C-alpha cells in the first residue's frame, strides 16, 4: 500500500493523486458502507429554514423552528 501511495504522489495523473488524497475515506466507505449524506441533507434543510426566516431573534426560536420542521412530528392526532 505504501509503495502504491508513493507512486501515486509522484505521478503526473491528477485523478490518481485525488484518489491517493482521499484513500482513507474511500477505504472507510468500503468497510462500513455509510456516508454523511443524511447529515448533509439535514444541514441543507436547517439552512433553508434559516434563509426562509431571514434570521431569528434568539437561538431558542431557531431551535424550535428546527425541531418543528425537522422533527418528523405528526401535528394531527390519530383518530381512534
């Protein structure tokens, strides 16, 4: 593995250098099969809430809005 990385660093092939730079992340994905896509999606939703409101007066209101829109709560009770 070290010889391969040494060769990649000296290589003139930029795609191979990119692979060499991100090799740890690539191997982690191959081992665990998880990504940070869910977290990125949640962060995107939070940023949309922030933009829509044009800022909040305090952190508590902002946290409440995040819980409201991202909490997955059912606002209407189930009828029995």
